[in-house]
């Protein structure tokens, strides 16, 4: 009666990436094999009236439309709505599909906004309390024993949103290395949310931890927009983890708790480690894209509130410390394992290296910037150039989640790797490490690793912020696509410049970012919160037997007649009521003193007892202090050097049994 073919047809609109359109069209043909199918491409589209004329004699049963952020397809999508307003089957960049209907208006709007299909029907609990799809919080707690507890080591806890092994991203690298450094002095109880770790992943961490306590990650099923707190905070709210933390703190007499990452701040503790200033990250996203204001506002409110609840807040750089502007904020920078990352001779190639786990969305933003805006120019100018990308575990999952695209773009000269256990061979094989980060907070470990391997780094300002680097001296900084491409081309073409920058980068890292130096700062921070166990007092006559016994266990020290010590200034250090060490000194001139002997019980060494004795000595007697130490006693010499002593002379044959020179050292206090 209407003059139309009674058999309904399917019209597909090519309103997005050609590969996605092809897959969408193939899928709908398989779903509706009995229908006639038409494909409307942008190239043949000249307006709605032309489409209406073309399909005048047909009854449209279904119109499939691809929705992507590309604005050039808007007119084609609008025409599809006008042509078949009640027949639209929408596809997103993940090739998920949803019928757009007035009866599901909210779900349809959320789908068009890019919300994943499995989340568009989520409703907040405060709005729909009867809905069944609720968040799930695992209750099982797994405890794994590590190294034996030691009475002489203090006990601390570290809480992390993930298990810090394998070393698949910068946060895991930092936590693992500082666990290793803190384990020199403390017994560590590590609390972490478990993902997909294996027994092999546990072993390296258990070497440094007394206990590892694991709880599964929650399945959070509230809409991201619907809560005042950032959704990441809700994702890590776990009654099981909170109960385990409270129980073990009480049972094992944990003396200090360090919390890693801002989203775990509500668990409370003594130290909060801000791996990045999260609200600053979202501020940058908001200013660049005008999207995510709600995330920025929530994070800013949450973060500024919780940093006030901690006695110390650790940030990665002075830039971050100034951003927070609180008196309890201290800087403990990222570091690099200089014993592991050692320089090797550069090969005469044209190879670039990009390292950045896609689980951290700024790395996805950085990769898109590089591969879409920088790489085409480099491919054209340098036909032999190659790029290696280390994207971390399951990069496609995070890529699709953040971009909505089904595949990660690359090419014949791009090698895309997932998690790589040892990236050192990749640094050896590269000529330049690229860090095209557009949004960032904190500092980038990959910059330090590249410099430790003596490779030149080309970075944006954000990518190397907070590391104290200088453009053209130890790094090359470029913030535009043209500038970034030109920087790479310049450095690849000028070997002398490349070598000079890489050598300066290595020297900068060696001076400032050795994990051993960073680890000492971390241990010193923890000590601030521990009640004093070491007490120092004047020696008494009834202490002489214990002083004699301690001196006898230190043959490398001077062997004086201990009763004579009471005629000089003799101080003893007690640990839990027992004498643990002593120091003896005497006046030798105006504001000059000589330290005659210092010794600590062998079973109580490496607990900073000698350090505390010497610091107390220098505090009580301001001026110049001298001491002698055996030439072969490198451990004692290193201790004195850390306290500011310097070598000023040598006394041949000063020591007996065996005969050895005495090194004279001096400090001004």
C-alpha cells in the first residue's frame, strides 16, 4: 500500500574507522543473513534528502551506526537518525552494540557517551536500592610466611594496592626496591590486593618480608559518576583487608604503617606515599580535553583532606611537595638499581624504545601522541628507524578500556611487547629512549633507568619533570610533535651530541638516584615514628664487665684496659635495658676531643647503635673530634664517613695483633 518492498532491509552507516566499520558490517550480515544489506559510506553521502530518495522504496528494519569521537562523521549519524529514528542499532569502538530506544533513554545516552556495555545498566545504590548487580568484596585472607622474625628488628607494615612483583610498572619497581632497602633494618609485613600472581612471583618479595597478607580485589559495580568519593577509592574498600590489618598490627606489635598510593589513604597509618599527585593528573586532563571535571573535583577534595591525617606524606619531587604545600610533606625520590642497570656500548642503529605500562592511562595518552603525531614524520625521514614498545601485561585490555579502539596501532617497523621481565637487553639494543608523556604527576622511573644504561632520552616537559634535568645537557626536551620528531632526528644524526647527553644523564643518576641512597632516606623516615629503644647514659663501675665483654668481641677495635675508661668520658647505649655498646673519648685541646674506642655487641650491630653513640658524643662536645681506625676496617670507615668524618692522616704500625696502620679521621661538629 505504501509502495515499499515488504521485506525489511538492513542499512549500515560507515561512520567511523574503516576497519571497525568492516567488522561491524560483517557481524550484522551474519546476524541477519536473510536480509538485504546496504552500506552507506561517507564518500557517497551528500545529505539526508539524498539518502531518503535512495531508500524511498524500501522498509528499513535496522540501521547500524558506528559511534566514535571523530567529528567528521556527525552529519552521517544525524542522517541515520532522521532516516530510521526507531531502528538504530548503535555500535561503539569496542564493537559492543545497543538498540537506541526511548524506553531505555538513560542507558542509550550512557552508551553514546562511551560507557562500556556491562556498566550502562548500573544504577547507584542510593537511587535503586533493590537492584541485584552489587559490588562484591572478597573475604578470604591469605597469609604467607617469609623470612624469620628477628628480635633485634623493629616491625613495620606496608599496604599496597597491588603485589609489587613482577616489576611490570614503575610503582612495583619503587615498592619492591624500597622493601629490600627497609628490610636491612626492619621486619616488614606487606599487605596487598591480589591479582593474578603466581608462586614464582612471591619468592623474590618473601626474601625481604616477614609476612605477606593478600586479599582479592573487589568487583565494584557502582556507576563511576555516582559517588562523592573517587571510584578508585571505593574499588579498594575491603572489610577483610581492614580487619586483617587491625588484627596483625595488634598481634605482632607493628610499630609503624606506611600506605602506598592515595586511594588507600582511608586505611590510615603513619606515612602516606603519593606516587603521583592524583588531582594534578586529572587537572591536566581537564585543561587539555575539557573532560573529567567531576573526577578532578572529587580527587582534589579527597586528596587534600586525607594528607592532613598523616604524620608524613611522601612525594617524588620538590615540584610535588610545593604543589601540596603542607609542612609534613617530604621528598623521597624514585631511584634506580645501579648495580643492575649498567652501561653498555651503543650499537650503530636507529632504534627507539618506549616503555610504559598501559595499565596507567597517561602511558596510553603518550603512546597515541607519539604513534599518531610523531612517528609518521620519522618514518618518512628515516627509512631505517625502528620502534620497540613495552606496554606491560594485558595492554589490549587497558587500551580498549581507555580508547575504545579494538587494536593498538603500530606498523611493520613497530615491535609491540607486553610484560618484559628484564628490559636491560632492550636498552642495550636502543639508541634513544622516548618519553612522550603529555599528562603526568610524580616522576618517571623509565627516565632514570635509561640514563643509568647511558642512553639519551628525548622527553616532553611532563615526562622528565621533578628529576632536576636540563634540556640539552642531560636530556632533550620537546613538547610539540614537530619538535619531538626533530629532536630524535637530530640526536640520531649527531653521535657526539648523543653521547655527551647520555654521559651527563648517567652522572646525574649516579649522584642523585641510587636506590641505596634513597633507601637510607626511607629508613630514616620510618625511624621518626618508632619509640626510642636505644638510651644513652654515663657508664658506671658495675658496667665494666659488660663493656669488657663487648670489647673482646671486637678485635678490630683498640683493646684498652676497661677500668681506665671511667677516668675518661665513657657512655653506654642500652637496648631494652641491656648494654649494647659504648663510646669512650677524652679532651686533647681547646674544643678538640679524641674518640678512643667505640664498639657494639655483634648480635646487635646494624641497629644504628654506633651511629647514635657517636652523634650523642658530638652533640655533647661541640668542636673537633679525631679517631683512629684500622686501615682494613672498611665497615667502620664507611660509618664514620656517613657521619661526616674525613681522612686526615695515617699512623703506620698503630695497631697490634695483627700489626696494621691506623687511619686518622676528623670531623667538625
